[in-house]
C-alpha cells in the first residue's frame, strides 16, 4: 500500500485538520465528536442541511460545506458510517430555528445511525435518502445505493434552503431531485482501504467492473476491458432506462472520477457521453466533470444524469461557495 | 494499461472536444492547428497570455483559459511539445493590440517551439520562462524544470493583464513571480504514457522517487517509502533553501496532486506542510489543494511555495473564471 499518511488510526483526523486549515473562511472542524460546520453561521431560520458518511469519498461531504450547500458534514472512519453522536452534535451546533434536513446516502449503517440521531434530536427534522445507483436493482433488501448523485441533491436543496425554503419544502425538493437522478459507474482498478492494506477486490489487467459501488462493492458484471466508446452506453443505457427522459429533456450531466482517473480521461468520457445523450434526445444544459464522489484511489468513473426543469436549473445556477464547488460568489 | 480511451492516436483530441463541450461559456476549441481560446474575446488592448505544453498535465493549461488567466492554451500530444504553428495560430486569434506574453515551462522542446513561434509572430511579444522545480540544480544544462508553480504564474500575471498591465509590466511581473516560487514533488508510482502502454519507470512497493518531474523524470533520489510527516520536510526544505523567506513572510502554499492521489491524502500533506512552515516562520495566507499540474495517472504530489507581498496577494484574490480555478465571478 502506497499512500501519504502517518498512521491508519490518525489519517481521517489528520486529513480533516489539513482541510480545515486550508479553508478557514469556510469551515470549522470539531474533532470530538467529529463534524465540520460552516465557519460563518447561516441566518436565523434557515433549514440546516447536514450530510455525512464514511470517509474516503472526498470531496464528499466536507468539500460541500459552505454557502448554498451544507451546514455541516459528519465524516466517519474510512468507508465506515459516522456515529449518531456526530450527527447530533452537528445538528445542535448548526440548527438555526428552521429545523434540520439530513441528507443520507442509502447504506444500512448510515441510515441506522442518522435515524438514531434524528430520534435523539429535540428539533424539527426530516431526512432525504439518496439512492441514485441504478447498477443493481436492490442491495440486500436496502434498495439502491447512494453515489455521486448526492452532490446534485446537496447543491439543489442547499440553494433552496439558502433562498428560504422551509423544512417540508426542502425535503420534498430533495425527494424530487432523487427521483430525477440516476448514476452508474465502472471501475478499472480496485481501491485499497488503508486499514486493510491491500486491494478490496482483484481485477485482471484485461477486466473492468461495471456498476461498481463507491466502496468497491460488486457491480452488475465483470467484463473485458473495452474502449471508451463501448463503455459509455453500458453506463448511460441503464441511467436512461431508470429516468425515461422525454425527447428534448434538459438535463445535468456529471462525469465523476473515483479518485485515480485523470481529468484527461474524464473529459474524454464526458465528450462521448454527450454524443450518446444527444442521439437519445437528451439536451445536456449543465455539466460537471471531475472527482466529486471518490472511492479512495480507485481508477474509474461514473455518469450521473439529473433531469432538470426551470426551477432546478435556477437552483443549480444559484451561488455556491464551498471548497469543491464554487460559483457566483 | 487501463485507461478510458478509444485510441492512443485520438485521445488528446477526444478529450479536448469533451472539455470544450463541457465549458462552452469559457473556451472555443480549434483543432487544426490545435489550440483553445477564450470563448468571449478579451477587451481591445489587453495583453494576450498564451501558454501550452505537452498534454497529460490536465487541468494545465486548458483548464486555466478564461477571464483573469490565459487567453489561449496550446496542447501538444501527451508529454510532447506543441508545434510553433499552434502558438502562432493561437496568438493571431487572441492578440487584441496589447501584444502577446508566452508563459513557457522550461523544457527544451517547449522553449524551442515557443521561440520559433515568437520569431514568426508579427506582433509585439515577450516570454516568461517558468523554472520552479528545485529538486535538481540543473536539467541537462537547461536549468530547472517548470512544474506546478506555472499555475501561480498564470493566475497572477493573468490578473495583472486583466487589470490593464502592459506587455513589459506583465513580463516583469511573471519573472518576479518565478523568482518567488519554488516547487518539489515526490512520486509513489510511475505514470503510464498511453503510447508506451507501460509504466515510464519502475518503483518498488517500498520505494518512492523524491524530486520526480511531471513526466516521470528522475528526481533527486530514490528512497524508502516514509510516513507523510517524514516526507514533508524532504520536499519543503529544498523549497525554503531556494526561496530563503524572512521570518513572518506571507506565502501561498499549493499542494498539488499528480493525478492518482486522492484529495484525502493531499489535505493530509497540506496540514503537515502548514505545521512545518509555521515552525519555520512562514505565514501561509493563501492555499490551493488539488490536482492542478498532473502527470497522467502518477500517484504523488508536490509542494509549491510562492512568497507574497501586498501586490501579489491582491492579484491572487482578483476574480478568475476558468474551468479549474474560479472565484469572484
């Protein structure tokens, strides 16, 4: 295992301390229990948006704390759910009278621990469950996994909360965005969880894992390595099957890298995905290309499509100032 | 070799087409001869900033074309200098009466080809040579190599040009920034050049390459893999030796990933670098952490320090709107 770290035990904390030092105008780091909160509190009455999950997906979620997106993020250990005391402490710290909306990726541990935090919290609260991964119909009875579409949910609901939407409206919007969003990924290599010290799964030099999860979970099928042009439809078809866009449908396309795939390749995939979607009558009007929801050092990428209407488009374009997404301010 | 591409021959073009499709408000792609220019021409009289070099360092340089930074970028094939006709065509397309400043990383091929373009160009022009890599005293008689500090030069000179500085002032500023900037990197793995199809160099599981270049060139020494805390001084000491900051000196710290190193590790390195610099009396007042000058799929990172004064700080904070750097607009 070749990684920049001092010890497996301290790496999450060491990295978050570095993150908070690099972005003092955006975030405050609270180590015990662990959460990151906006450095400048939101205005009174704003719905507080809180997300979290295992570490190893950076910039998700800490990189999206700031104006127009999250109020707090709760990072667990690598690929391990945060504990309820983290969400509870974060909620108590950032709740401003408008209640708390938890944005939770659909994994058993995350769901359970966010539920426990919600039960313990003595403020109005609601939850949006993100389950955008269409690679598998169902993950052990839990429904679909939450992957890179989480970034889109956090951005759009974050903009609505900033603009004054109340808790019920933010929750309803979140569910609408989840329903309009689908993702599918492919891995060229495994990731290596630091505590394990070896690749999570074995993948031959001539193989790739279609529909891989962001923790290196099994995908839809293991297939021979193919050209980019051959790979794109195998990601985009299941996404279109899930969303069934109408002809001329405006959409947001996110090409997300898993951590070890260079930008050059991500833009190449983006260009091919655009061509494919054009042919299917999907009108991509907004785009995001880069490493936004990663799986440690996995080589691979995912496509996420969110069907847009005028309201969602305005929310996407609204100002955002976080470490990983910034425009309009 | 596991990469997202259709063919080695078309990958640079395929990727740039995707890039231009993703950022139509920022760039126009001209394929033959190959350059990217601002989508919205700069105002008449502004000095035109043009950079370029081999591909494989994305987002450098195409990701820095836009308001407040470059007017055009000329990408060569992977790790191969662009040809003079590219720079010449780009210069003729974006020159607005203020002359052209070429920002050139110090490699023999780049220097020669930019010189030829400058000789052929019938407009006022000047060149800034970037040579910030302090790992080796000299590269085959060429002086130091240009690496991630190039981003800082492009940002600061870009801001000055946008604010109305003339050609001589932009050149002088560029040289001042180069003199105030030093970088050093370390590789944990080699990169794989697509046309070669195998790693550029062999590095054992327990080894790292200190002072590596951004094409996988030989560094200062090959040493046993060490902890992050041990690695940081081995990068930062040569940087401080080169710059000799005074006590309390304000500085910009860039922790740059080489392409396959996750953000989690880069922020960890940033935190340790900050601690080290604090102890040496360097006051880091601005930061940048991420993949800005990459070496294809190399795992590794570099530290870049630029000593700042009030004028440089204002130029850093000035609005920029490019694909890879954006703030204030």
